């Protein structure tokens, strides 16, 4: 059966661009919609890119029709937890309201499948620091709430129409393309692995540990770090599943085990051979102590098989990318 093309919103961003690479390697027809507010033209390589906003109904409708889109992968969003705490309406506008417009366009254009970038932040502070898909959602910051509201809209739309979806709740993405072509280029990055790799290449002087008094084994925050290529593969697997008639689903995407901030920094020192200048600071607003996935469902439902489940490998690819960015800034 011949499939339509895939609209990838936010395809010039970190996770979206890695997914575009894999989709194109499989011979899928892809069109990227990105406003380049946080994404990079270079990240899409030679994939078709339309510069515009997800909340712009006319642009989206035209794209869906002109490109014969039958599947939307929706990555475009603001994703920085502390920023969402200080500027909540920016997050509800760009993440929630824009998703509503996008869904309206999908219905108007008879889009069949929708793959949504959700987040483990929908769980807030789950008991024991571990979240399964049926763990109660209770976000503790506007970022998580903005994504949870989108999940709810998606569920309502799927109930009322033939559209099927996969909502993927990402844990902590890190690392970069093992082929060295693309990576995360965000200025003023806040994600731990990237920040630490930037310090290792000398781009920043110090690394802060936000909170050393958490109820975790070494007092620092624990997260389930997943390589961006394995996360991208989850989207490709979700596409295959939905096309085969799979029912709408919500899935954690993580490896199912966590590392503390101190363990991550130790890995960066081990892999890079550099000593980091580490400063201990107070907790960061909006951060849960621990957040690790129960990650069985995605393996059984999609047949997802991670290939890069190794902290040092994640760090190695992230570090290689920072070295390249230093030589050739984006
Ligand atoms: N973190 C840190 N220093 C940093 C960035 C992050 O100590 O410079 C901690 C943060 O408090 C959390 C973990 O590292 O415990 C992961 O944070 P990140 O921002 O990478 O992702 P998040 O879990 O907020 O999505």
C-alpha cells in the first residue's frame, strides 16, 4: 500500500531532526515545518523545510493538502522546564494552543495518524520515582501540564474521529547522531549531558549540580537518560504500528533505569578524560527528585529495541558533537 507523506513539526529541532534522518533513510516522504525559533536549518540536511508556525492554520492546511500528508509527527514545542515555570503562558500558547490548531487542521485534511512528543513530566513526582503509563498524571510544572493537555485533546479527537495516535512520553533524551551529522545545537542549553559536554570541550567554565539534598542514593536528581537515536526509532516504530492498524496508545520511552547527576558527571569525566569544575547549587524549581520509566509496554506493543542503552555511549556521542560544534558552529 502506498502511504502519504509525513509532516514533521519541529523537524529542525533536536529530536525531530534525528527522527527525520531515520524516516528518510527508510524512504519515507517527509516535509518539515519549523519556525526556526529554536531549530536549525542545517539540522534537516536536504529534507524539504517550510519555515512557519504550527499555530498558523492556513500554512498547516496548505501543507497537509499539497504534500498529501497522512501522518503528522508533532515535535514542535518549547521544552525547558524552568522557563515554563517563569513564563507559563508562553508554554500553554506554543505547546497547547498550537497543538489544538494543528489537530483541527488534521481533522479537516483527514490525517490518519498522529505521533505526539509527550513527556515524562506529565507524571510530576511519582511514588518511588518510577512511572508506568497508568501511573496517575500530576505535572508539577507548566511544561508538563502543557503537554498533558495536548494528550487529552488528542484522546478526544481520536475518540471522535478515525485518527489514531501514539503519544510518546519521553524521559531524558541525550547524545547525538552516531554518524556525527547532527546534534543538539541549542544556545544556552540546560540539559545536563549537553551542559557537561560543553564544559568538557571548554565552552563553559563550570557545571552546576542543582540540589544535593534529594532523597536519592547520592542526594542528586535521578533520571532515565535515553539516546536520541533510540528515541527517534521509537517514532518510526510507532508509525509502523499505527499503519498496521494499531490502536491509539500512550507509551513511555525510556530504558527503565536511572542515573544520578553525579553519575552522569562521572561518565563525562571518564569518557572525555577532562576534569569538570563542579559547583553544588540549590534545587532548581520544578524538578522532581527521581524520574525513571517503567518501559515494558513500548517493547511489547511496538517491538521497540534500543541499541544504545549505555551511559558512556550516550556521553561519547554528545561529546563528539560538542567538539564538532566548536570547530563548525551552527
Ligand atoms: N541538572 C543539573 N545541572 C544542570 C542541568 C541539570 O544538576 O546544569 C540536573 C537537574 O536538576 C535534573 C537532571 O540534572 O536532576 C536532569 O535535568 P535536565 O535539565 O537535563 O532534564 P529534565 O529532567 O529537567 O528534563
